[in-house]
């Protein structure tokens, strides 16, 4: 709603536990994906651009498996004309290539990304 009045993207104040930073970051990422879906559904391109930037920023601090879990929960089926999302998820997958993901874990991540 803030975007409609100010042309800026801002989330509400966090009301969860102050000590758990990861819960805070995951909640912000979930919210960002929900806003992304809404911006696409209601065709608000300015908000879509802002929230994509926010998603990219939030993702930097999270591991790929956490990102995939959030995506599976909040945005399980991307729409056919969404070109940004598949490219974004490929970037998440590339992020894991330099890490120690091995065997079944890497296969699981790749199957989650393909869906």
C-alpha cells in the first residue's frame, strides 16, 4: 500500500523476536516475494522493479536452500510470462557452485529449481 502513495517499497516494522536475525531476514524475503506476486498480478511495474531489487539484496545474506524453501512456500508456480524469476533462480543455483554442496543435496536443489 505504501507504494501507491509514495512510489517507494517499504515493509512494515518487524514484530518478531529481536534476537533471531535469520527469522527476520526470511520473513522479509517471504514478504518481498508476496509483493512481487501481487505486483505482477495487478500489473504494477514500478513496484515490481523495486521489489526485485529488494529480493536480490535480501538473498545475498541467505543460503540457496533457504531461498528455495521460501520460494516453494510463497511462489510455488511462476507464471509463464515471468522472465525475471527463472533467471533469478539460475543465479541462486550458480551461487551454490562455489560451495561444498555435494551429491544428493545438490541434486535436490536442482530439482527444486527446475519445477
